[in-house]
C-alpha cells in the first residue's frame, strides 16, 4: 500500500554532504528536481531566498499541526509539576 498514492508529487529534494578529497573539509549542496507541470502551480522556482522561506513556512506549519495533534508541550508541562 502506498500512503501517498492520492497525492501527485512533482518536486523531489536531495541533500548531499561530502568530504572534499583534497581539502579534508565537509561541504554540502542541494539538488532539486522539479517537473514541468510544477511551473504552472508555483510562481517562483524553489531556489535561494524563496526556497529558504518556503522551508521555514512549511516547518512551522508542520510543527503547529504536530503539536495540535499530539500536544506534547502540554504533556511535558504536566509531567514537570
């Protein structure tokens, strides 16, 4: 069973963190695959400042929804008393 079969995905994100062979330092970069159909849905590409703003907005939205469902902050306050 596919839990996301009702949703159409048109963007995939990959982050790679690698060790530079000569400098012995770590670096990372993001790869974003976006389908042509997503251009009709989104005014801007998911890059740069817009990408960071969208990630922040979606993280906040997720955190709020998660807290509303599980109410872990309320439970932690009850355990502390």
